[in-house]
C-alpha cells in the first residue's frame, strides 16, 4: 500500500508516522508542494490523507478557495486513489451517544465547513472516501510549530501546569481517542479498503478530571487547583457512539488504553523532558 500523507508539520502526521502500519510505503509532503502536482502524481498512491488546514477554513464561512481537501480530491477524481477525510465530532451538537445517524448540528464555522466538505467529497468520490469524525486526540506533540492552528487538551494541560495550575472540571466529560488507536484504526481501514463515515472515539464518558489526573501522574511539583466554573471555560459534555468503527475494524478501544497513553505522555514529559 502506498500512502501519501499531506502536512509535514501536522501533529496528526507525526502520530501516523509513529504508529501507522510499518508495511505501508509512506510519502509525506507539504500541501503547498503537493497541490502543484499533476494528476499523474496522485495516481501512484492507494490512499491520501490530508492533515493540513488553514485559518480561513477554520474561522470564516465556507469558501471553496480555502478547502484544501476539495482541491486535492479534484486531482484524483479520474484515478482509483482513495481519500481519508479527517472531519470532526464538532459537527454534532454536544450530547451523549451521538452516532453517525445523528443529525448534524454544527455550531461554529469550522464544524459547518467540515460538514460542507464532507458532502462535497461524497458527491465526487463516495465509494473511495473514508470520513472520520474524530473526537479529541490524546498524544504528545514532538513538533514545535509556530503555525499551530489550535491547542489540544494536552497542550492546554501542559500550558497550565507550567504555571503551577490545574483546572478542576466539575464532572464535565468528553470523548477522547489516543493517537496510537487513531493510527491503528486508519491502518485497518486502509487494509480492508473501507469507505463510509465513521465516528472515531473511545465511545465512553471520559471525565476531564480523570484525564488531568492521568496526565499529571508523574508530576512531583506543587500546583494550585482552580475550578473551571470560575474561569468561564467551555463546559459542554459529550461522547460519541463508536459501534460502527469497532464493528468494522474489530479493534478494541478502551478507557484503560487511553489511561495508559496519558500516563505514558506524563512520564515522557515530567521525567524525560525536564
């Protein structure tokens, strides 16, 4: 299998390089370079994964000029190449047990744009398209980039802990997936030549205070606990139904594996990155 991953400075690219099936032939290129290529270039790949985006796509109302995925897919319409679109769980209204059949209700420009792109790509290459509606990804970022488009939960945790602060989240829960599990799922979907739309998550209520406890596991320095309610932060709770992806890939996704990943991150950060 020949896989093209677009986005050399992307954290998702980094995770895929670390954990994706080592038997795949991986090519990594920047979007600015790859979009100049002709259709013949793209035909040599079995799958393409775009891990890049831009601020206008994230922050502004939809404009096809800002849609990197649409531009890439237009290059492969006449080929046999399949495409993996990294969508977001934010296309759902925050609530419990959202399945792929739950009516989308995006609440921001980013999620509205992702949903528009989903529909545009389906109209072009439906049976060569995998749409992954991904929950929060937990993984340690080895790439320090000045072009970071948004901060993850892990970024925010370590930013606060450097200040000696931990946020208590008052029974708020969300859904997470480890970078290792995400990569395993993508590998399996490629191997079985799947297509369709899938939620990618642990599929359980993951309380933020538990995530914080696991990420802080190896921290020996003192810290101050501040209540979320005093900071006026996002307090939405949600989790996704992941039955479809589990049935398709036969991959077990557990809270214990997420805990292990978080503690691994904690060990690397607090014991090795000092």
